[in-house]
């Protein structure tokens, strides 16, 4: 009888890395080594130097490939290492079509580094397929999507864009950091490469920096491996082990955080001091239907806007539970200010053009009781409202 495939929740724990085949250990061994003895002068073993391959890193790369349904996975020293290495597939004269409100580090690489190598780019609002189709050029080689986008949670139709890409001989790259393989499977929707800042939800504990890429086919895998080995921004064994450990609880963390995010988003959307809430779990979100069709949940990240920077300043000073910092996707809830944190690399006029105002806050919901966060935010919003009134009156 053919063995039935595991559900994703089970596969996080029972995959090819469940048991070490040599010792039977149920935790992947940590191989802290830079080099490997060769027992045969003429035939080297699988490993020779840890930039090219490490058993602990290999274990992580195999697990993420399994979870995403890809051909091969790759682990990098950071999310930006994964993104920039994958984009180095592009060559002089190529064109990149990219979501307009991407993460600030991606924006910086695309606008400041790729042009030095003769790679052109166009930022486009990918919420409408016709916008994507209208901006594909003869030399477009990659269409790069963030969905939900960072920080405005815009939704792009992965399957529709991937179809357009194939019709125009382009590759589709998807930054799936916000959703993880638990909530969204871009390769199943036609994408060619999936990218993650594994620092975020996949690792989930604010204790390591990591990036992942998953290639959908052998040809792309060979290209990415060549670049990974050549550039060398690989993930070390200790951090690989931490990401593997974080993956084991990813399903339950995403489920809990997503439920809490929905509750918090509904509270914020009904509060008079909040101008706008951006969260694909709200049925008034413009991309609600598309996101619901291509994912298994709205996720744990939302953004909301207050009147101005003064209101934001007051709110963050009075919010006691959330950590106010860069990053997201941790067990603790993290409140970020995109204008001065994640998108500080983007010029003010470009931020404002995209709707990233000085009143915008991004919230990554952790594992706290959502009622506690709501009570905390209620008090902070009240204080922010009083602060704005004093500012206006003064």
C-alpha cells in the first residue's frame, strides 16, 4: 500500500530530518566544522568545505524544500543575502519588474546595487494584473512579488502573475516571509523561486539572522547553488540548527498569532483614533478575495495609521507590551515604525508615493493574550489622541 502523505502540521516534525540515520538522535546534529578530511585521494566525499556544504545546513535546506514542495532549498546568512543572491541570476541588460512597496532592504539592493551591473528595474502596483502586463518589457527576466507586501499588506495574484510571466518567458520570484509555507505555497501557484527572511516567523524567536530560498526546478537550483557557493553568504551551522528548531513549532505559532492578529485588527478598525487598518483578514481589504483564494489564512502582520508622527510617537511611548523595534515574526509582538525602520532606505517622497506615511505603524503579533494587547493599545491610543489635541491646541 502506498504511504499516505503527511499533513503540513505533521511534516514539520516528521520529515526526512526526523532522526539522524547514524545515531538515532531526534535533534539534527550540530556540525561545527569548516573543512572535511578526504579519505580517497581521487574521489572526494560529499563535503569538502563548509561554504560549499555543511550537514546541518543541508538538513535545513532539505526541510524547507520539502515544506514548499520545491526541488532544492538554500540557507543564507540573512534574508537579504537570500534575496540579493537570487537576484544575481540577472545579467547586464536584463530588466526586473518588482512590487512597488517591497521591504526597504530589497528596495535598496534593486535601486543602488543592480543598476551598477546594468540591470534595469520598474516598480509597479501588482494588485492589478493589467499593471503587471503593461510593464513587462522585452528584456524582463524576473517578476518579483511581495504578497502581502511590506508594510501596506497589498495582495498580488501569484497564479495570475506567474501565468503572465511564463507567457513572456520570465521567472517569478515571491518573498513569502509574512505567510511562510504554512499559509501560502507560491510554487504550487506557478512561482519559480520562493524567498524568506527566516529571521522572522520561520525561526520565530528573535535569536538568529537567516535567509532561505527554494528553487522550483533543477536548472534554477543549479544557478542558485553556483551563486551561493561563489558569493558565500551562507548560514552557519549554529543558526541553521536554531532555524530547524524554530520550524518545529511554526504551525502552532502561526495559527495562534494569526487568530490574535485578526482580533486586534478588528479592534483597531473600529477605533476612532485609527485612520486605516491594513490587514488581509478584514473583508473590506481590497485584496481580501484574492488572498483568501491563494492562502490558508491572513497571517500575523498588520499595519495601521494614526494622524501623524506625533501621534505615533505618543502611542509607542505608552504601549507597554509590544517591543518597539525592527524585525517581525517573533514570539513577542513587535511594533515597528516603517518610515524610520524597515523603509528608512527609501526616500521620503518614494515612501509617501506608496502610502507609507509618517503616521504608519506595523504590528507583528506574537503569542501574548490578544486581550492584553487590546487593553494596552486602548490606553496608548487614548494617550496618543490627547497628545495630538495638545499639539494642535498649542
